[in-house]
């Protein structure tokens, strides 16, 4: 990569770190950038996952106050995320590269739909909470455990919009403040990304220059995202994610 391309990857890491902390779709920024600079899809996905782990840690640290008192919830649901992340990472490595190229455009489109419908989903969750007077399980019950596991499989295979999926699930099954749920979402996504990264480091083809650039950028972005998460209007952010995601789909389909 030229120095301009390296600067672009670093900038994409900043954007992804912030987006992951606020919304949870940062891969839709970094993944197409790596593709644009010539990395094969699986190598780009692996390198991106490893590079975003420091940013996830940064985002969790930024939400540490909201995580207070959620230890039991995170232990329970974190187990589901851990198992799901392992499953998804193994699937990425054992399935042929052609399968990844065929599946990823579909996953990106699903992720983009999740990003677009998130406002309506939030309204639905709010109405559900207002209308449902029955007590809910403290940690969401077995259905949420299974759903978080499935989200972990998705995140371990291709993590774009994993955070959007998680916050939607937590909002439906757990009655708690949305900022506390967002903190839990960041922690669960970190578990998936971290366990996937460990597996990829051991057995996968990694572009370490891309990893370092994304990691440095995502650390900065994670802190910025934690600070701005409660104040940033989401409409423009979603629009950028959708545009970049569609570019990634077009590139994958036509390459």
C-alpha cells in the first residue's frame, strides 16, 4: 500500500472504531476499504477483525460506567457470544473462499437492512416495554441466549452490524436503560471479535500492516464514539454506512 492508502486505512479504522461503539457497523467501513486496496476477501475480513479488537476494548472502556452491575448478565450472555464467535470463525476458515465471496454480499445486505430499520426497531422496543406489564427474565432467558449465540456465529464469520443485531435483541428481551444495553452490546461484540481474532492469528493469512493501521485508528475511534454516542444524530451515520456497504456489495459481485 502507498502512504495515501495507508492513511485511508488508518482513517477508516478511526471511523469504524467510533461507529462500532455508537451503532455497531464499523466493518462496513474498513472491509470495503481493504478490498479496494487489493486484499483478498478472506484476508481482508480476518485482518479487519483482528485490527478492530483494540477499538472494541477502547469502546468498552468508554462505557465502563454503564457496565457497572451487569456482571451476571455479561457472564451468561458472554458465554453465548464466546461459543458463537468460535463457531463463526471456524466456519470462515473451513468453508471454501468461494463460499465466503458468495455469502458476504448477502450478509452485508442483511446488515444494511438492520442499520436502516434500527430506528423503527427502537420505537417498537419502546412500545413493547410500555405495553408489556409482565416481568421479564433478568438476563433475557434461554431464547436470548440462543439468539446471542447466533449473533456470535454471524459476528465470527463476518461482523458487520453485529452490534445492531445485538442491541436489537437486548432491547427486546431485557428491560433496562438503553445506554446500559449499549454498553453490554459493546462487551459482547468484543468477546466475539477477540476469540475470532485469536483463532485467525493462529491459523489464518493475516495482513499485519492493515491490522496495525486499523488497530491504531480504531482505538482513537472507540474513545471518540464513547464520548459522542449520546449526542451524535444517527441519520447521516446510517446513510454513510449504507452507501459504503452498497459499494462493497457491488465490488464483491462484479470482481
